[in-house]
C-alpha cells in the first residue's frame, strides 16, 4: 500500500508517519515539503508518487487566529483539501480527510450524529465545512473523519498547556460549561490506518463522513482535573494548582466555542469495527509525562 500523508509534523500526522512505518510505502510531507495550497505542487507529487490512499492531516487549526486570518484559513482548510481530492481522483486514489466538531453549532443537547445539519459559528468551522464539501465533490472515494479535542505528546494541545500553566500558577480557572470527548492523536491515526487498510485490501468501503472521538465525555474542567490528578501521581509537578470552574462568558475568546462537542461514534464502529478513543487510558500512559 502506498500512502501519502500531508501535515506530517502535526499531532495526527506525526503518529500516522510513525504507525505506518514498515507497514506501507509512505511519503510523509509537511508544509516545507508540500504546500497543499499549491495546486501544481500537489498534482506533481500525487502523479509522481501515485498513492493508493492520501491522508490529509494538514489544517489551519488556530481557532482564534482564523477569525482574522480568513483567507489563509480557507486556503488551507478548503482549497488544499480540494486540490488533494482532485489529484486523488485523477490517479484513482482514495482520500481520507480530517475534520472537526466545529462544523456544528454546539447547541444540541445530545451527541452529534453524522447526519445532523452543520452550522459552524466561526471562520475555522466554516472553512473546515467548506473543505468537507469540496473533498466530497472532488473525489467519490473519500472518507471524512470528524474528531475533537485532540491531545498527544507531540505538538501543542490542552494537556501540555495545563501542565505548563500548572507549574506557573497556584490557581487556574477552567471552563466548565463546554463538553466534549478528548481524543488521543495516536488513536485517530490508528483509526485512519484501519480504514486505509480496508480500502486497500477490499478496494471499496462505505464512503462518506464518520465521527471518531474520545470517551467518556467531559467538560474542559473535568479534563483538567484528570490531567492534574495524573500529573500528581507521577510526580510531574511539585504541587498542583487549585482549579476553579468558570463559564464560557467568564473566558471570552475571538471565536465562539461549541458548548456541546460530543460526537456520536456508532457509525464508525458499525462500518469499520473502530471503537472510541479511551482518553483516560492514554492520558495515564507514562510516556506522556516523560
């Protein structure tokens, strides 16, 4: 199996490259090697390498910056995926594209289904939804994987931010009225590879959009509590900060955050036998705190 991985230095891209090593012929590229917003560059790489599967892990994920970097957000989150999907279609490849819970408004009471109507509230979510639509239009052999609250040992994420702030401050105010499923980047990579394997061995699969995220669902405050509990157990911090639950209104940001980022993952389980990410298990892994 020949796999082209874009965004290879990001959280998910890093694990894709690591987990595919020795299992597939992998061309892993980041922005320095391939700018996905360069259509000619994308076409050149894809037609030369001729992958069986393209996994697009590249994205503009700076949610607040996106509000002022509108053009850049759409170039990376819409145009780049479109060029990749078009190139995939030309060489008969499938494309696996990572999307986000931010395509939803966050107003629903229960977990979001793949069939729920998107209603993004900010530029990041709007540009990611636009990316979903052009990928689906440009390449019939596509899988769009929506995920949420990504964390890992690699790159910038909420866990690393908490550990850094916890070492600097005695008290932290953490938002307690936004809920979702923290998702380990290594588990997202593993899910994508499982799908890629099925595509390669069976040549077909149930194309479309799927949700994959972590359980149990928690608030950011509850997630922070779990982070510091484990940090204390492992002696990562000399002392853990006092945590105070605050509201979204107490912590204004340029971009609106979904109050409900819970994703229902039943469909991916039924189609690919992929179960949700157990974020507590991954959070407690010793390697995370080394």
